[in-house]
C-alpha cells in the first residue's frame, strides 16, 4: 500500500512526501516584485509544517508584464540573492521548493492602460474583458528568451525545480486553446501548431538549466467553455509534454472560484468531484504519461487521497487555499489527526490587499 507520506521522485529531485503547495499569489511583494519578510515567513512556516514540495506564487518573467499587483519577480539577476535566502530557509527546514514562471497576458485588469499586453490572437479574456496585442514571431521569440533567462535565475537561486504555468487562461493556456488562438500561422490551427510556443519555451528553459534540472508544467484539463480546450486535446497535449522532456505535470482546471458549486457536473465526459475536482481528468492523464502527475483543486480528505494514490496512477496532490486556513494541515495529518481540511473553498481569501483566510484566520 502506497502512502502520501512516502517520498516521490520527480526527475533528479526527491520530494519527501506527496504534497505540493500549489502556486499561490500572496500579494505581498513590493512594486518591483521583491519578496517581503512576510512572504519569507509564509514559506518557512509551510516547510516547518511538512509540505514536501512548495511552489511559489507565479513570478513575472518580464518587468513590464504584471497581471497582478504585488506579485513576485524573476526578470533580473538582482533577484537571485534574495531568493537564495528563501531556498536556504526552506531547505534548512527539510522541504523542497520550486518557482512558478508565468506570462499573464490578458488574464488581468491591473494597469492595463499604457502597456503592451501580448496575446495569441484577438479574442479578449472573458473574465477580465481585457484584449491583447496579437504576438508577432519576434514577440514570441522575446517571451521565449525571457522564460529561459528566468529559469536560469531560478536554478542559480537554489530552487529545486521550475514550473511553467500553462493553465488558468494565462498566455500559454491561450495558445493551446482554440477559443483564444485564432492564428493562421505556424502557432495556430492544429494542436501541433498551438503547442509550438511551449515546445520552444521548454527548449529555451532546458538549455538554460541543463539536462537534469527538474522542469514541471501546470496545465488545465479543460477550458470548460464552448469552443475551448477539451479534454481529448489535453490528453494529447500531455503525451506531447511528456515526450518533450517535462519531469511532471500538475493538473488543474479553468473554473476558478466556481468548482465547489459545480461538483457533480459533467464536462467532456468527466464529473467534477468534490474533494478533488479534477481527479477523473488527472486519472486518465496519469494513465497516459510516464511522468508524475499532481492533482490540484479542492483537496480536503487525506483518506480519500490515500485511496486515489493506491487506486490510480496519480503521484501527488496540490493544495493552495487550504494552507491559508491551516498552515499546519500536513503536520496535523501526519501526526494522526485525519480530520478533513477546514477550508470551505469559498474563494473569499483573495482580497484586494493580500490572500488570507477570511473565515478561520482573521
């Protein structure tokens, strides 16, 4: 019988258990993206409380591109020494840590005036109504190079791995999605073309960090909108990502803040499942690829997790908002108190000032 507290091998990285703190925007960095002392304490507490692999909030790879206020930056070498303090602190407490890289694109309402916001095509992001500038091939090359440079900084700062964010209607997700990607060149149309930008970014990242450094990717299992990415395409995408050389895939979905109310609904032939919204999707992905697959979204019951660990090929589980309500959740579970997580998945933790649980931790 497998157990969630057993180690997990992700490429060259050994993680002490099967728990991932999924990327969480804390809204605590300064205007340039420099980490605050409050953020450092959050990561120290996560490590002290037995989270095996900690992922930072998404970090901007270009100074001029910022989908949210007070988000982390990794667009300049000046960030390396301060993040080295972070990685040293986490390692001293026995956990592994990776940084998530993202180009937000039109998934933003933050300071949209007076700056160029790249997008694959002309379709606005439906939740923000923000329209972008369709990328030229030169723009794509510029962003691709920025990902490679950022990944090199992540490695040099002592992070154990790097993750690319290709979900949640950010730029890379939009290239994959036929809803957003209405291009007619080699970056649009068929799936092979729509994934091309990720293939090129992966090559730039791999060249920057070397052949054995762990590179992960977060994807969305479905866009859950008419004309968007459907799960059959996602399965093929995951096969392609595994063949490219990615070391693990984190599976999420594009129903931010709505998943709990959609539990029981069926999309693409799969049921949204309370306690692990996308488990039916992640199960099929894990059966399809030969690299570890993490399930993220709505996780709450360790007994359910151990069941999925033994009844499917899913390798690990990502939690985010649950740690805002209970930073010591994993330590509690490890000590034998298997009461489900307190988090209500109400999404009220995303406040204009910072992310914190407004129900249990005021």
